C-alpha cells in the first residue's frame, strides 16, 4: 500500500538558493538509490519564501524506511547543517487516496 508524507521545512532567510541547490542533489540521490520512492518534490510557500514543503510518496512502508539512508543522500544533505535550516522539519503522514 502506498504511503505519503508532507514535510514542512523552514529555511533561514537569504539561504533559499543554497537550500534549493542542496535539495536538488538530495532529489538526485533519491532518484538513483531509492527505487521505491514514487514522488519526492519540493514546493515553496507562496506567502512565505522561507517555508518549503516536500511531497513524498512511497510504494510501501518498507520503501519509506529506506529513504535517506544512502551515502549519496547523506553527502547531499550535509550542507544543510551549516546554518541553512531555521529548525527541524515537521513531517506529517498523509493518507493516499487514488
């Protein structure tokens, strides 16, 4: 059964380009190393340019458990630890309908 998540991420103002570049590398790692990931897309809030949402969809819970575990993903995410993020992500599971 497919599982989905919406992650909300807050970025330090002025660090949006740095965040988006790192996310693009994370997205490439997911595509290369996580065949069970069906969707991993970044959206920026129209009202607040420091708020992003990641739409995540996986084939099943086992595929979700694999997410983010590859060395390539870790390397791609590493730049986010240098003052780019304004806080921890908020990840909410969502029910996939259709």
